[in-house]
């Protein structure tokens, strides 16, 4: 079987090299076709040349093409992967700096709050367009989204009838890494049983139950050993072990406090619990370093091997090649996905997106229900999840009324600003993002 895979956002130097590495390592992709599509022709050609060189050096039959036409890339594919960032670092910078002028600070700003809302306004319509194109050009395909905010995008994708879709997250493989769990609990790796009771909503997810092979509860052991106050707090308060716990801070306004005064630039400022507001200068340099590697390899003509390819900070979390292999070979392996709730977490609204385990095989994705979340966490997250749903609807319709409601209901904005200030913030962010938001006129 010759597998056809399209990557929308295929010029990404952060995502594509790690994906190509795994495609070359997994035997079922021999003879596959990888179509890289991006609006930036220069970057996507560099990624094609890097991947082609790696495949040749490894003796792997992987045909890699590059282009700027989304529909051409998606026609008759078996799988589509979406990894985009409309507006890039410049837009992310405004997501941080404009709210800061109003006294609103988030250290990442990519999934909730005003930053997450406007990232959705930019990205979600594009993600939805991929699914709409697939419904026409490759209705049997599966689409995997890596674009933030994962929840809003999962909701928008699910509304395209007949196309199988989920959002993935680079945090979500953590609960299945025995070595990581063993280190948290302070036990040998072979004592760990992989938990199936894992879930919540994206970026505020945790391990609900974790037992050792002899039946002992490992969660109190993790609490006792952890040096991270948020990990201990989450266990004490909700009985859950948070993974990618730094994202949890943004879901609780009381945990978002600056450690130094704001004096006109939020990026780089220290916040509580050892974090700093993301600095786009550092992010740009990280991307530039990858582009230098890709460009040098593409230009020098040397036979670079997989072992020569540097590892990116999120390589370990890019499991989509393994997910697709589980479909191709009907492995029925378990991965954590973001999908529509529909009772998987009974004490969250049924129409919102949740992050839960799923068995993935040739028949597709079968999410696993995890039961109720701790009631206090459900009370907090139900509101966030409904704001994410409002955001997805606003993004795909261009409704200012729904956007206003989403921003008014957002817990961080609600805790920080008066209605008139929220309106002013919304107006300013719409103006700055106007080039990316045609639906909003």
C-alpha cells in the first residue's frame, strides 16, 4: 500500500523535521508520498530538500513534494496533518503585548484567554477549510490537527460531516512514557502500569488514576517526591497528576501573577512558579536555528543521516507518524486525542472538546470514556470549554457578537477587566489582526 500524506503547514522547521524522522524510521512508510504544502514557498522547498536528502541517505523510498496549493496537496490523500500558525511570531507577539497594556498577562497565550481566542480566530478557519476540502477531495481520509488552540480546532473540524478528525498535542504522549512516570513516582520502570484514566480538556489535563503492578496508588508517591508546587497543589486539590503542568497556570487567574513590574514590554517578564512570559526573540531564534540547519543541509549536498538531524524541543511529542501507523497496520494502540465530548467526560458539556485516550486502528479513532472529573475541576473547566466552543463558532462565522461573549466569559478577562475595557481590548486586537481575519470585515 502506497500511503499518501499531506502536511498543511509543511514549511514548519519546528514540526516537519521531526515528522520526517519518524516516517523514515517506521517501515510501513516505505514507498509513501509526503506532500508538503505551505503558503511560504521558500520554506516548504527547504523542507522538501532536507527530507529528500535524508530519505536518500537512509535508503528509504519516501517521495516528498512541495507546493503552495492546499487543494492539490489534499486530493486523494489517506491522511492530512495540519500544523499552521497564521501570522507567525508577529501575531503571537501581539497576543501577548496588547492584553498586557490592559493588565492581562499570560506566559504562553496559545490556547485560552485573549491570546488563545485570537489565535483561534486566525487559525481555526484555515483548519476548518482543510476538513471542508477533504470532504470533497478525499472523504475517506483522516485529519490530525497539531495547531493551537487544539480544542477550538477540534470543534470546528468535527462540524464537517463525514471526515474523521482529531486534534493531537505534543504534551499528550507523556502519560504513556513509563520512564517519565517511574521517575515521578521514584520506582523502577517495570513497576509502572500505563494509565487509561487520563483526561480533561487540552492543556489542563492530568492522570486521574495511576497504580503500580502490585496495586499501590502511585499518585501520593508523586506528590511526596515532586518539587513543583503546582503538581503538589493539583494532587492535593483535585487528586490528579497534571502533565505539561505549566499550561495549567493559565486556566486559573490566581496563578498568573507577575514577579516583576510591567513597564511596557511583557515578553520575558518572570511570572510565578519559575515561568517567564514567552519571548518571541527567543522563539524566533529557535526557529532560525532550525532553518539554518535545513538550508545548510539542502545546499551542501552531503549525505546527512537521521542520526545527524538535531532533536527539536517537541520531537518526543510528535507522535502522529505512530498514530497513522496504528491505523495502517491496525495496531489498536492507545493515544491521547482531542475530540468532541459526547459523554466521554459526563460532567462537562457534551458539545465541547475533551482530551481523552483513544484506541486507534484501521476502523479509526475510538475514544475511551473516563468518567467524571473531580467536581471542582469540572466547575472550572466547563466554563473554559464553553468559551472555547463560543470561540470556534465566532472564528468560523466572523460574529463579533459571539466574540464579545467569548471574551466577556473568559475567566481571566472576567477577573481582570471591566466590560468597557474588554470591548476596547477586543477592538484593538481585531484591528491589529485585520489582515488575518477576513470574516470580521
